[in-house]
């Protein structure tokens, strides 16, 4: 600073230059994060269509070939991983607490990681786009990744679904 209390032009220039790079790097990180998030889950915003008496949702496979979709469990926002090998909807302990799910009877589940202890539960409401399910059988698996929800056959079995060229179409007859 000069004696008059103003910042010297050279220092002002350096501060401006540093601020410019900080803002530029922050913007790049934000944009890359959104791009990467979209690659992991290309179904961030589900769009439902009505065809005759059916409600349809189309899902794009992610870069690993998995189908993920945003939805809700008891109005708690979650990301579902569609899993036709799972008998029920299986949620992590963390999501179960956030969604207000209660532990029922204990049981065992066979997973890729081996046999684990789980608790039976009932999901009051599960939404996937404009498709809603009530009183869905599920399990709480405390050994799961905290952000994980497997959308198993207790829901998928109530839908018609087909897959072609990296697109899965889910449909529910409204009759």
C-alpha cells in the first residue's frame, strides 16, 4: 500500500490475475463435475410419457452399461440402480433412516460380497418419474454403500420393461 492508503497498481494487477484464475478453475471444476455426474447417471431428470393406458419412462444406460434413475422413497430423493437379480428393493441403512423406514424381522441376503444380515421393511411410497408404488416390500442392508438403492423385482416385477441399444423402457399400465 502507498502512504495514501491505496493499493499499488502492480499489486492490484496480481490480485486481479489471481482472482481470475481462481474463478476460472472453480467454473471448470463445476462444469466437469456436472459432466461426470451425467455420465455416471444420464437419467438425472426422468420424463414420463403416456401411451394409451400406460405410463412410460425411458432410461439411458450409463458408461458401465448400468441403468440408474433418480426417484424418491417416502419423499426422500434417491438414485436407484435397476437390479433384476434383486428380489426386493434394498436400501442402505443411511437412506432407510432418512426415509423413515423401520426395521422389521431380520433375515439374510445373498449378495456378490457374500451372505449379509438384512432387515425386512415396507416402503410406504416409491416414485420413479410419474410411476408410483405403495407399500413396497424391501430390505435394509447396513453393509451397503450409504447412497445405494437397488430397485429389485418387488417393483420391476410390476412393470413391463424392454431393452434395446442402451435404452431401457419401463411401462406401467394405469388400469
